């Protein structure tokens, strides 16, 4: 969502109210709102649901209608886009896993998108899953998950949360990053991957994703 001139705070407040209501829904596993670091007028929301029925019920709810079709619709410069994706990596449910927090000045959310050459989806997915296991053990990693578009399986993205920029920079200079991402994934992409760097502005659910 891209807020109109001077309307970023209004969109932010509406999305945070929506988050509180959504996180109380029975089928919601997570629902987090982010604001781009280089463009505070741009917002991204990532939600995870127990099943299609839970998602459909959410989209039909009163609080979604009030927020997205009544409040936010008048504050953004163009209709928002919505993707349905599936989580490919196993949820990280370790009890000792540090978790992201909302509105941390230092914390970084990174979402890199990968558009994959035809026939290379499985190979890229396997490479990413190898990176998941390695990266989650790195100091400063608060979360690292792989998603794939339902509508277009050639598109995958990572949802990364880091304690700070230094931890992310260290990750992108590890031998495993160069061996797997640069050495195996990059050559299988249609174009170089692009990434959004964001701040998580909502407070995450206390319970991590378990489904």
C-alpha cells in the first residue's frame, strides 16, 4: 500500500488497528505490518493462516472491510496489491529462538524477491531451504522463512528479520551466502533479485507460527 502525500500516519494507524483485530482471529497464525525504510509512505503486510477457510473468513470480516475498503481506500494513491503465497520452509518453533519486536529502531526486516527461470523452481527452492537451516543458526537472526507465490510459482521470496543492520551485513558476507545464493541461485534467475528493507511496526503475536 502506498499512502498519499501526508497520509502515511493515517494508513499506519488504520493498519495497526486492523492488526490487533486480526491477531485475535482463531485461524490467524501471524499478521505483521511493515513500513519501508527508504519510503515511509509504503506499507507491506504479511499474514499466515491455518487454512483457506480462515483466510476467506478474515477477508470477509467487518474489520477488514472497514479498514481496507472504507478507511485505507481513501488514503492510498492506487489500489493495493494482494498475493496468496505458501510457506515452503518449516516453521521455526524452537523455544529459545529470539523473536522480532515491533517498532525497534535497530531491527531490520528484509524481503528479497526471486523470479526464477522456467524449470529451475525446484532447484532454487532446494537451495533456499538449505540456506534456511544455515541462516537460522546465525547470531542476530530473528526469523528466516521461504515463501512461494501460489499464482506464479516462479516467484519466491524470503522473509528475514534481523536484530540490526550489522547482523544482516554479516549474513550477506558469509561463505554459505556466496556458495548458495551467489553460486547456485543467482544463475537460475530471470533477473537479479530485488529486496525491500523495512521496519516492523506492529507487535508480533507471542506465539510463533506452528502450522
